[in-house]
């Protein structure tokens, strides 16, 4: 199974739409977002997606966190995790969060097959022990080209998708 891994959207709806188009073309059913959706409008857009979405909140998601906590914002499709999430997909144990230092600690623990993270806007992949540690880059394109990753659970291999 292949899944999409996105981070650091920062309200960029244009690049988010491009990512969504590719996700739909590739018929991916699961999307993991590693924080910093930032914008309520972007959150609501993602909530309309057909895919199951898992979101770990980031430092720019304070308004989303507040509105979720107060019950003003309700999601039909997004499973939200405050600090980090852990899910199992096709026998793979996956952790995801926003911060690189926390992700590295999760990977060093070697309880997970793969750990996804964001925050620094830089695509990166390394192996720590038996755990793959991966940053899909950024949708926002603040520090470079907008990217996200498609991760093949069966092959434990990532493909970086460049949106421009």
C-alpha cells in the first residue's frame, strides 16, 4: 500500500490542490499530515478529501487547536493528534509528529518501522537502526520547491513528489 505524507502547508491552497490532484490520480487512500496546516480554510478543504487523513498538529496550528478544543471546528474525516500519532497500516507501525528532534527520539526508540515529521521544510530521509525517518518537505514552498512524499509501505521506500 502507498500513502501520501504532507507537511507544512501553511495555508497554501494552490499547492495543496496540486498535491490533492496527484493523490487522487494515484488512488491513494491514506494521507498523513505532519503539522502546520495553519489555516482554517486549508483544514476545511482537507476535511472534504475522500482519503482518510491523520494529522499531527504543529506550532502554526494554534488556531485550529483552539477551535477543535472549543468545539467550534469539527472534522468529519481528519483524525487529529495533538503531539504525535501512531497508526498501523498493513502491518507497519508508523509514528508521525511535527518536530524533527521529537521524531528522531521516536526513531531511536526503534519501536516503529517509519517515523514522519515536518517543521524544518526540508525533505530528508535517513535510517536510524531499523526505523526510517522521513520528512516530506513542504507544501508551502517557503524555503524551496513544494514537495510531499508517497511512501510505499510494502517496499518501505519513499518517492519525493515535486509540485512545480
